[in-house]
């Protein structure tokens, strides 16, 4: 088969490639169905693999982009592209479909397309506000469809874009269209997957990087769900830090008095409730040692450790609800760590004797307060002790009556 020299030139010459794409787009005009068909057919003739960047530049901006985001003057361009389309969600959804079809048809364009979006985000200052808005809406839809990964958001953390407020304004439009396509839980899952869930504060300059500022900015922009999500992430982050610090203090062998003072201070500072705090304290205590691999030795080790730290647990179970929270944490821990299945009853009895868990709370847990994890095993273990508690309670009641 003989390839004409014009075909040959089109395949290996960027300006010829651009000419062909521009010509096709000028013929299809605003009919996006026709655009998708044209792109599908051209992929067989043109070297999309080599000229992916050129192809995407033309579809978005109408021609090749010079560094910074301005159009290269010397080459032909088209009036039919994303930047000249009308600025509404429906049109952007139709454009997202064009990209979606193209990438589904030519799988190898996937990586190049993601690189293109990252690059376009770095060029935001070179675009008009309307062009930025359209790109933001499109990016939100593409993220919702899974055409690109949320890791592209790292481009928005570019210092110049952040400093001038371009990143935050762009993020508002982007997240609105993303949440509109899916919901906040889906957005959160995508962000977590690539470790972006804890980085959203970086959309603001360092002096404005606070939960309060973030929350106000996005709530005022009508994105309360996003600001709630970020606040929650922030507090999860703070809890993890706190747990790490506590573990370190324990391994360093700091006194219980100092550890208690530190935890009280943190509770004041971060307004963490006692119920949340006792969970963090329990996890820190149980993570502060290397556990023995043998089941029979692990119980002894746990009893010894919890004897030592019972004053710390006692300091943060001043309310019945905190005691129950602790008891449920112990139940979950013994269930999740198979070596501890037989240790549950011994741990509870120890903490009862150490005045950390009261009989009311143990009885409440036994009758209605427990969770499903390992329920039958743990209730069986506790049966005798609970009977003893009930008898002791009845005896003390009858003693009181006699005294009256």
C-alpha cells in the first residue's frame, strides 16, 4: 500500500496535524456528536500518540498553547473549542462526553489527557475568568466520571495561583460541578484514594490556612458539605497526631501525672469530648508496647500494662458514657486482635477493681450496651462476673434495708 506524501507529512508534522484537526472542527462546528465522530475516525489516520498534547490543546483552547497559556500566534486555530463554548453545565457535560468517548476509544491517551489537565491548571492565570470557569466545570465532571484522578489537584497548590486567589476560586466551581454529578461521599473517597483529603487547606496562602477561613470561604460559596468534610479531616488528623504524641510519651516513660496534664490541655485546646478522648487514650496505651505472639502470655502482659495505666484511664472516664465508650473499645479491640479474645473478662474485672469501670456500666453493657463484635463469646465470659455483681448489689440493698 502506498501512503501519499501528504498523509506521511500529516502523520509526522505538528503543524500539519494541527491543520487537520482544526479543519475538521471548523466543519463540525458546534455539533458535538459530529466532533466525537470526527475525532474517532481521525485517530486511524493521524498520530494521536505523538501529538496528544496538540490535540487536547486544540479541543480546549482552539490551538496550540504557548507556556503560560497564551495561544501560539503563527498556527491556524478554530473558533469551535471548549473555551468558546457557552458557560453552562449542560454544555460542559456534553464536552466531557467528547473526551470520554475519545479516551475510551484510544486508551493510550489516558495518561496524556491527565498530564494535559495538570498543565492547563498551571496555566490558569493566562486564561479569562470565563475560560477558567468552563475548565473548572469540565474538570469536576471528568473527576466525577473517573476520567482523571484527583491527584491532578496538586497543580492548584502552585504558589502563584494560590497567592492570587485563583486556586480557591477555581476549586469552588470544580467542586460544585463534581458534587452535582456525584455526591460528597464519592468526592471524599476519590480524594482519600490519592491522599488529597488532607491537603485542601493548601488552596490558601499559609497565613490563611486555617479551618475557620476554609470553612467560611467554601460555606459562603455554597459548599457547606465540602467545608464540613475538611473540618472533619482536620479533626481526624489532629486525633492521629495526638495519639502518636501520647504513644511517644508512654514509650519515653513519662509520669502519669504529666501525661494526664497534657491530655487535659489538649482537650481544652481542641474541644474534644471526654468520650472521644478515652478512645484515643485506650488506643495509645494498647499501641505503646510490642505484644507477645503467644496467647497465654498476652493476657498477663495486658493486665500488667493496664494496671500501670489504670489511673490514666480513670482520669478520662468521669462520665458513665465515657465508661461505656471505653468498654466498647475494649470489646472491639479484643475481637479485632484474635490473641485477646480470651483476655476480655480479665481486663474488665481489672478495670472494675481499679475503679475505672462501675458496676452500673458493666451491667448496662451486658444487658443492652454491647456491640455485635464477638458478642456471644464475650457475654459468655462475663456471665459469672455479672451474676456476682448482681448478687453483690442485691446483698448491699438488703443490708441497707435492714439498717433502715
